[in-house]
């Protein structure tokens, strides 16, 4: 069967938000005594929900991340978006020419996803009803719940979905959902090792530019 639904991750795939958020997370967490580097966040936590990241850090440091710090990270990230957030290069052109049904399945909360798409000029390409957040399901990535939820809304057989992901956690989630998945390394946050990490996670292919996605789709 052919592709019936293209499922896009948001941060780092549609919008170049990861570099902005990672920088702020590292700065504010270190100020609060949670030692973590930008590279550590990029390699370990991209693709996870914010809550899952904070739970892991709390476990490693033997104390909870204060709720007010979590909220400050969210607030300052969103406050930085209007002046800095852009669509990933080539994505507007890809979406404008994409004839297949598409949706967004993101680990970020729904309000942030919708705001990000709006600021980056991509909201026009997605029906608001087909934008999904990990907050809508019991388990976030790398569990398959979010992708299965997205497929069920159409409904579409998961085997006929193509996922575009920039994190190993997201790739693992897509595979667990029984979907084809392409790793994407076109975001500004992508490290040189990301190609290998996405391939090792099981991505069917790894691409650097949306034009390569157009050829595949």
C-alpha cells in the first residue's frame, strides 16, 4: 500500500525551535544546580516530552526539578519565539506542494505547537484538528501511543503512514507504531552524530533537506 498520511514531528522538523529551547534549558537548569550541557540535552532529551526530561534529571540529581523552574523554562522559551523562531529551511515549499493528508505529532504541549506553527508561517498547512500533542496520550515518545492516536483520527492504517522525525526517541516510537519513518537532520540543533543515531534507531532513511523528502513522498 502507498502512503496515506504524512506525520510530522514539529520541533526540529517543521520549525527550528530546538536550538532556542536547548540553549535556555541548559542555562536555567545549570543556574539551579542541575548540571547539564547543551550537547547533553541535544543528544539525550530531544524528542522526549518536557516532563519526561525533568523526571530523568530529577532522578539523576536526587531531587525534583522545581515546578517554578519548569514553568520558567516554558515561559522564556515561548517568549523568545516571536523574535527568533523560523520554519526549517525548505519546509514551507514542501508543505505547499504536498498533496497527501498530513498531521503534526509532537512531544510539546498543544499551545506551544500551535504558536510555533503560527509564528513560523506554517499554520496554514495544517488543520487545527490534526495537530496532536503527547499530552493527549498516556505515554509519550518513544512509546507508540501518539503516532497511533494520530493514525486513528483519520482513520489510517499505521502501515500506510510515513513519519518525519529528528530524534532517535521519535524514530523508535514510529517503528513501535508500525509506521515507516524518515530521519531528518535539517534543523539547526542537529549534531554531526545525529545521522548515525537516527539510522541506528531504525530510520528507513535519513535526509538533510525537505527537497529530499519530496522525492521520497
